C-alpha cells in the first residue's frame, strides 16, 4: 500500500484505492449511526396505517396526517382501507402498525390494545321534498314503514341486523328497499328521493344537494371509531401518534 520515495513514504495506487474505500466506509458508518438514532427517536422510518371509511368522514385521518407530516417530514406513511377484522389480523401479522376500526380490540386479546377516539350519533337523511323535511322533532312513529336505504359492507355484515334491532327498540320498523356499500351512495339515493337513511353526523357537510338532516336524540345507534395497535409496540412514534389522535 506504500512506496518509498527519497526517504519518504507515500501511498501507492493500491493504497490510494484502499484509502478511498476506507473513507467511504467511515462515512457510511456515520450515516448508519445517525439513521439508528433517528429510528430510535421516531424521526424517520415508515408506518402502515389501516382505516375504515368512518374515520375519513370524521376527519381523523386528515388531522392526523397534517400534524404528523409537520412533526416528522422524513417519515413515509402507507394508508390502507380495510375492514375492521382484516385490520386486526394485519396488526397481529405486523403488516399494519396502527388501525382506525369500528370496534375495540377483542376483550382479553393478548396481542392488541385499542382506545375510543370518536363517537358520533346517527342523523336522519331526508329527501328535500319529503313531508318529514318540514318537521323539526321527528318521532319514531313517523318513520314506521318508510322506505329505507341502509349500508351493507360485505356478505354476512351484522350492520343490517343491528340497525333493525335499534329501530325496533325505538318503536318503528323501516322498509329496507335499498342496500349500498357506503353511506355516500346512500345519500345519493336519498337525494334522488328514493328513501330515508341514517348516516354519521360528520357526513352532513358531504351530502349532495336535496338532502335535509334531522337529529334523532332517541335513536340509540351511533358510529364509534377506535384506534388499535400491538400491545408490545413500544416505539416512540406509535406512542406519539396515540397521544395525538386521543387529544
């Protein structure tokens, strides 16, 4: 690696090549050390976050992304629209890091924890020309037998049965004539005058023209959004996100 010229040592060609590689390795080592510190502190990295549509309608996703991007601009986020059960499975398999879901983690689950972050009442969506649109305080008997639009997200969905049970408990029974995959489609059918629907309160601002909303304080059904995570995930970034979402 060295050669002697006039009583002095100099790097030869092989030595100069070795020095260049050594300097590159030291620079990479410094970068790796910095990366390790950033990962440990939660300053950089990547996260996969699952969500249900209700979390989007409630504004939870947009608020989280805005705050997170400001605090951690170098972080990479993947957002995945998934059903609640699929999110629980993906959390256990470490495919997801966090999940916005409709129900809490199963009681006694050894792997998962969750917290309630939002609960919204359901409101009644009425076509603009419907006689009910002129009534401020709608009672259960006025809804009995009315044509209804409800959301069924998948085969075997329990939403329909739970909705009917809540209706019966309140004192009316709807005539479910239409089933949709999402509440925005339901609101489109309401706008067309095809029936009534209940949607989470935050969708008031997303309704198409021709839809009137009325509160149903006596209706005991609501939309709950929970944040779920792995019980043993102690990363700083996960803890910070849980605190931010819970505020």
